[in-house]
């Protein structure tokens, strides 16, 4: 699903698809870290504490949710109706 949305981003150049792709990959990274596969496959000799990568993955995920909501709310105000008036905060 992440690769599909990345291809949509490449073809359509919509920022929302890129944000969704990064969100999907951050959740996958979180799951890989939680199951222990990341420590055995990705970074077996890394001498860091085991508790910081899951938190980083969740922070990235929630930051992307906030960014995607802000991006979609700004751009959807002018697309609702052709006669909708646009405010100064959301230019059309």
C-alpha cells in the first residue's frame, strides 16, 4: 500500500500521497522494531538503547497525520463549490 501511494505521488505530485506513504512506512518500521526484526536484520551491532526507535516512529506518524490534515483542509476549502468565496487564509 505504501509503494502504491508513493507511485501516486510520483505521478500526480500531490503532497498528501507522500505524507501517507511516509506514515505507512513509519508504522511498518514501528512493527519491525517491536517484533525485534529490526535489531537482528537492520542494525544488529548498533549500541543504542532499545526504547527510543518506537517513540520516534510514533512521533513521525502523528506529525504526518497533523500535517496531512492541515494540508487537506487548506486545499479542500476552494474545491467544495465553484462559487465558494475564498478567505485570505486559504488562497485559491
